[in-house]
């Protein structure tokens, strides 16, 4: 799958500071070659249902280019070095961070100066090769706002072996043999609806590097975190309601390719950091579509109409740090972008667990602490719903006034 990372984006995603916290934005990934992930702000989808339904993009015969010439992957560890020294990390955001759909990569959140204070600038840290890898694509991303360049960063695609590939997004600078690349293949600048234009330029390369070799730097002005994604063509494709929305069906957790004490150290960093919460087990959940229910990703339009507009995206899913918490993640359109978190109920129509809502005539009402008003949802069919944000609470009678239509 081809993914393009955009600064200040998600699923390829950039971090912006908002009120002392991380704000993530995004652009939907595009499918082309099964081996190439380009950072454009990326977006993934949730699922507590992962069936092994076959997908053309999940077959190893879709691997091309330099990656196809590498030896087959072994059963053991593929990585032995943290891309950023663990003591330079505040925490690692698991898979499934809402951007607004659940992201398919990890965020290595970098420490800040002044005793890691929220208002201190992000440190610039060294970026290392996680294992013996071959870098096969390097890209540059330039963000322009009101005609002025406000940020330039880089991404790179690499593979330790034939069936597994990785990518780093929001690299601040390149070093050694990766520096001095001539980016002569540039795409037309595009917008993701946030007032900026993004231009991606890329170069196909074939550079072998050893585990621990410095690749460049991360952090500083470019981003508060390094995006670390992984694809594995050996695993069955997960269930998604509509693959036309360009999911990365090979997405995997990069930490699974480590072992020993380093793997344990990195897993202990999985969580949200700022609120002190840590992931009890696993690595987060990307694919949460559950057939025949409300749970999963929804779109205000067709794949062509929604692929570059985060405002048209909606996730009715569960949190990546604490999956007991239900989340309505809104890209826009319905109301301002945000995440409505609540403890789901298992009866009635108030804050009902998404996976228990099936098509019918009932209107379900959702409200969340600290969020204004209420959200009404009716699942019309397995692939269509109506949704509306209204003032008031769920204690009043419910009826639609001007709902929006969303589909799978």
C-alpha cells in the first residue's frame, strides 16, 4: 500500500501542540504498490473483528522492487535497536490513536526540555536503524501555509527482509549515506482541509544500513513524535467493511519484531503518558469494523469524496489505551473535530455499546463528560447510518432535525 505522511497529520500524521497536548491531523492513504508507504498523514480503521478474509493486497506476490530481492524473513527478532534511545522517549502511543480514524502506526513521543515540561520545545534526538535494513525509498514533505514554508520533514521506507517492511514518518533531518538525496520526483501539492498545502517529493534508493547506524534526527521543530509503522505480508488480512477506503491491510505493530529486555522496555512505554495511563496488554487495535453493527469506521461520502478530507471521517470505536472506553471520534461535518469518550452501556438507547447496535428503527443517544450537547445515531442498514449533533442532553425526547448520512 502506498501511504504518504503529512506533517500535522494522522495515519501518516503529524503532531501539533494544542493547549499543551498533542493534536494530530491526517490524510487518507492511497493504495498503489503493496510495498510502498509514503507519508501523507495517514489514517486507519478500527475493529474488534479480524477475520482472515482474503485480499489481493495481502499476498506476498504483491511485493515489488528492492524489497522483493531481499531474503525471506526468519521467525526470530528482526529488530535489535530502538530507533530513539528509550530515555529520550516520554511514551509510545499504541496503534489505534484517533486521527480521527484509528491510526495504523506507533508514535514515539519525544521528551521535551525543562524536565519534560509541556511548554518546553521537543528535543532533537538521534534516529537509529532498528535492525539490519535496506532503505528503499526516501521522501521529503514541505508544508506551506499562506504561501510560506512552515515545516520540512522527511520519511523513509525500509525492510529488514522480504515479507516485512517499516517506515519512519516526520524525520527532522537525514544523516550519513541518506543525506544529499536528490528529490526530483515531486507530486502536485494537496490540502487535507486544514489551511495548508503539502508537497511530497521522493527518491527510490537501495541503501543497506546496519542495526544502530544513525539515519538522521527526529523531533525539534518537525514533530513532537516519530511515526513508526510496519507492514507484514505473512499475516491474514483483517476484516474491513469496505476495502475501497484504502486501508493498509498489512499493518502490524513494530514492537512485535523485538525480543528480550529491549522489547519489554519499549512495551512499558506504551500508553498516553500525559495522563499516566499505560496499555495493559497488546499494542492497540487498528481494525475495529464489526459487520452488521454500528462499530467501526464511517464516511460522509464515497471513497473518492472522502480520501483527502478528514472532516468527512467518523470512527465509532474503542480507545487504544483502555479498550473498555467507547469513543466517537469526529473529523468534522457533524460538529467540530473531537473525541467523545464514555463508558458504554449494554441495554437501552443511552451510550449503547456500538457492537450491540444493529439495523433498526431505534435512535441511540450519546453524551460524554466535558462535551457539549448530545449525538443521535440511527443505524439504517449494515452500511448506512444517520447522525446529528444537537444541543441538550439525552434525558429529553430524541428526534432528528437535520441529520447527516454516513456510509461504510
